C-alpha cells in the first residue's frame, strides 16, 4: 500500500509538472514575443545584469534588477500564502497560490489592454516574472523540490545524467556498485521539458491569434488542470503518511 501511495504521488507530480510547464512555456514565449525579455530565466537575467553593470548601462541594470526582484517577490508571496493556508486547510493549501496565479494572469491580460503604450512592456515583464516566481515556488513545495516548471536547465542536466547512467550500464552491465539510471526521473523530466517547449510554441502562436486574451486563457487552463492535480497530490500524501512502512 505504501508503494501504491508513492506511485500515486509520482503520477500527481508528473501531471502537475507537465501542465504547469506547458503554461510556463506559453507565458515565457508570449512574454518574449511581446516585450523581448524572458520572464523566468534568472540565470540569463543575472548574466544580463552583470554585463550591464560592467558596461555601466544603468537602464539595463535597473530592468534586470527589477525582473529578479519580481521573481523573488513572487516566490516569497507564494510561500506566505501556502504557509498561511496550511494552518487552516492543510490538504488544499497549494490551491490558494494556484488561484492567485490564475488571477494574476487575468490581471496581466488587463495590463496588456489598458496600460499606456510606454508602460505596457515593462509592466508586463514585471508581472509575468512575479507570476513565474509564484508558480515555481508552488511546484517546488508540492513536489519536495523534485520539479521546476519555469526553467529547464536543471531538468535537462538530470536528463543528461540519467542517459549517461543508462549508457554506462550498457557498457558495463555487471553490478559494480555504481548507481543505475533513475528511469522515474527520465519519465518526469523529459515530458516536462517537452511541455515547456510546446507551451512556448503555443504561446507565441496563441498571442498572434488572440493577443492579450492569451493570458486569461492560460489562467483558466491553470485552474482547470492544476487544481485537480494538487488535490490528488494531497490525497496521495495523506495515504503515504497513514500507511505503514
């Protein structure tokens, strides 16, 4: 029964990762298409900050700092929401942050429509960076840091490691004490990275087709797809805690 509970938790993690990675990819792709800046790529943003500081470009430095601060603020707000909700409703706590993310996506759509032209791109970048920080904190907490959905560097690295482990085992089939490849990681990370890629493609195509409505549509999908996944994850977690080991 304990194995069953763990399997259910893994399945919930996969569904959550795939759905949120696709939405994150769409938000990132659309954000770059509209404003020319990635909203969740903190490695690139910090590199941009270092280049700007080295060249004395104060305007680019301020933009990079603002994006980083927005992402950090989103993660911090998500953590506060989850912690406060867990004290009142332990099994449904993550849904509150998900609903907050969905509401912010709707707000992002309004910014795109109502903000004055000179402020539109900066406000959109900052709001989407905040949303991506919020989402990444949700998934980090719910998956016990096994999954990230707004950036893929770590997952691509893990895919490479596990493929290397598979190749090594093929070349040296005897058991020599070296760990075997973790196929569960491959089953989790490969579809998640593909979801991010597909989401990015759909985000650009969707924005070109429906414009600012893309973000509210993403918010609606977030509610429809992610909340049931969070609920299943909570149920699986309760089972894992109550079943004897």
